[in-house]
């Protein structure tokens, strides 16, 4: 509840600044932020971006029910769609909850209620964008303290859930081992349909398959300084890996 208040406060602050910018320009100046069309990772079930922006009433219901604190409200600094929910995967991915409660909570149709289970989620597609950063490829053990960033984010929440504690406990077990985090922490019911470690030179690398839903857990948990694996929002496996559409 405190987080949504904070998000709303930030939203109001930036909205006010935006209105001020327009007023100062006599109604002619449009804030450059409003023109930025950054493609964001939207919560599960999000309809097309155009319809999503039209339908979302910015009520924050989806983020209030998320047991992983995955959803945030966009502020002015994040470009278009101020006040709309999005997921910053490096900070906290989605964990594909069984009954997809964020979708159930959405009263406006911005999150489509036809998305009823993890297999229905289609947020984007995972890509090993920076293979040179993947520590599995160089057989570098997962460093001590690799999960501090993720613990810190969790501890900063007002109401840490048991699901988050369980996820962190599982993540901490990788310390000192060869990295298979993206594959072994993939939260969907059949993770092997989405990602697996395959041999590559002297090490291993993750390979992404059609079952990937683009939840972003792999991007969040990757222990490299900068995530080696990232999500391409709204692209499907076919778009990226077969048709070669890159963004
Ligand atoms: S499916 Fe679960 S973890 Fe993912 S955004 Fe919805 S409520 Fe949060
Ligand atoms: S999480 Fe995956 S992509 Fe990141 S270092 Fe480990 S194996 Fe490589
Ligand atoms: S590989 Fe798994 S964890 Fe990564 S985005 Fe796809 S479904 Fe999510």
C-alpha cells in the first residue's frame, strides 16, 4: 500500500511538471518526454500497446495484488504512458503466478482476462543479448553475494511475501556453483520448454525455446554485472528467432 502511494506521489509530481511545461509554453510546447516511445515490458495479459494505453485506468490494482512486487507505475521520466503499469525486469521480473492474479484484478480490460494461467502469458521473449557477459560460458562460478541486489530490493518492500523468501532461498543455493540460474530459476510450469543450458566451447550457454513467455525472471536473476540475458518486450519466439525481428 505504501509503495502504491509512493508511485502515485511520483506520478502526481511528474504529471504536475508536465502540465507546467505545457503552460509555460503557452500550450504550444509539448514535453519531450511525452514523445518518447520506449517499449516497456507490460504485465501479463496486456493487450496491444495502443489498446493498453487507451484502456488502462491507472488504478494500480494489478500491482497491489502482485506477491512478488513485480509491477510499477510509470512516471514522467520513463516516457509515454504515465501512470501505467510496467515491469522493470532487471529489478524484479514476473514469476508467472498460477492464477495470474494481476490479470484477475484488472477492472478495465487492459489486462485481458483470457490470460488465465502461466502458459497464456506472452510478455516478450528472452534473448542472450550479451553472451560475453554470461559467466556460464567461461565456467566462472556464481560469485559470492551475487544475490545482494535482489535481497536489497526485496527487503525494501513493506510486505515481503513467503513466495519471495522461497525464491531468494533457491537463488542463494547457486553461490559458488556453475551458473545455470536463468534455466533453473525459470518460473513457468515447464521451464524446459522455455530455456535450457547447452554445451558451448568449454562452458555452457542458455538456449531459449518457444515456450518462453518473456516473464523476465532470468534477466532479474542473471548474476553478471549487467544481465547477459534480456527480454525483448512484445516480441514472440517466432518474431525474434525465426523472422529475425530484433525490436
Ligand atoms: S503473474 Fe504474479 S508475479 Fe507476475 S505480475 Fe502477475 S501477480 Fe506479479
Ligand atoms: S544466468 Fe544465464 S545468462 Fe546469466 S550468467 Fe548465468 S547462465 Fe549466463
Ligand atoms: S526463459 Fe524463462 S525466465 Fe526467462 S523470460 Fe523466458 S519464461 Fe521467463
